[in-house]
């Protein structure tokens, strides 16, 4: 009896035979940094929501109010007012590439940051229309939000996005993305150390080959905002360093990918930001690494690993 024959989850992946990634510069590991820009698109009565935001801030499990939550407001505003600029300046100083997961509504509310992103030529992945949870949002609304996000992205950057990441996605998100067309990949997945291809069945029944570039929720500053997470910059730095060391050693045989997730309102705080500086200092002592963007990874996989 073949129990797995019609099972809709892939629990096997590359298994014991991962592909040889063949990264540029003969790199053992491809490292890419993601800065999430969400401030201003979170749940808020000014955005037409019934309740205030409670997710991913320095307040652990705060109450929600059918009104403004002034503390949450200011914690998010730190990200747009200060945190973005601290992280942005560090990457500019070191002349390193950066990927932005940008929520369209949030970016549209801070055009000075949009201009800085353009001048730095950062890779910008579409992070949706709103920074909200889509798990229980109906498919019609999610489709509308996706279309509004893509249109606003085009207005801001003069081109259409090729990468997508909702973050708090729904079972409909990936099919809606393929239905929309124009996307090379999405990153709403955390289950591998390398990109991979899947076949998505469109609503008309045809199949579309689609690229997944996995993201991370563990090499991610969001764990500063979780009870079981990081307490100090040293904790975060050690975790990043240990992850890098293992992947670097494994990568000598089968090259790997490492993602680092950052948020303006979290890692942008001085005490947390120190972890980023220490980690950048650490990896820049190594050869055979490729610090890149997610779009560069997608382009490489398309060119070298197309099914």
C-alpha cells in the first residue's frame, strides 16, 4: 500500500541527494540578508481594522484594543523613524547587498525610505498589501489585496515584483500568486536549506512550475519578541555564527544557503543591532562565501537548476 502516493505534502525533498548548488565564486554558502519593512501596514484602526496590532514588537503578548494602542504605535514607529536607517547605513558602509521584504502600503507611507532603497539598488520582494494574518481571510479579499499590492509596488518602483513573501499566508496564497502571473518565486516556506521547484495546479487545471526560495524564522530577530527567543545581542550572534559554521562545513561537499531575517523595529534597536555588526565582522573573515540577494539566488537557480 503506497500511503504517500496522493499525499499533498512533500516530506522527502532532496533527502540524501541535494543538488550541487554551484554558487558563484565557488562559494560553500550563499548568505542573504532580508530586512522586513512593515511599519504602517500593521493592524490599526487608521487602516480600517477593528483592533490594534499585537504581533512582533518589544511588548510580549500585549492586549489588543478597538482603538489606538499608543505603545505599539510608537514601537512600530521606531522602525520607520530610526531602525531602518541604522541598518541601511551599515549595509551601505560595508557595500553589501540587501533584500527588502516590503509591504506595499507601508512603503507608500514613507517615500524617503523608498528613495533610499532605490538609490541603494536593493532587491525588493513584494511583502503583500498589508502586514496582517491571511489564514482566515477569504480568497476574494486576499486576491484583491495581492492585486493592489502589485499595482502599488509598480507605482513605487516602476517595475513589477518577481518575488513574493506574505509571511502570515493562507492555504490559498501560492495558488493566487501563480494565478496572478509574473512571479519567479515565493519565500513562504521554511523547510529546506536550498531552493527547489514545485508544480502548482492552476485553477484551470494546468500545471505551472514554480520556484521556492526558503526563508527563516529561526535566524531571525523576531525571536527577540518571543518568550523562548533571544534575550541579548550575544545570543543572536552566537546562533547566527553556529548556523554559519555548520552550513559552511557542510557546504564544502554540498553548498548551502543561509538566510538572516531582520525587522527595522527589532534589530534596528542599538542593543540588538550589535549582533548584526558582530556577525558581519565574523563572516567577512571567510573566503568561499557569496553574500547576495534573493533575486540573485532565483536567477542562479533558473540558470543552473531548471527542471
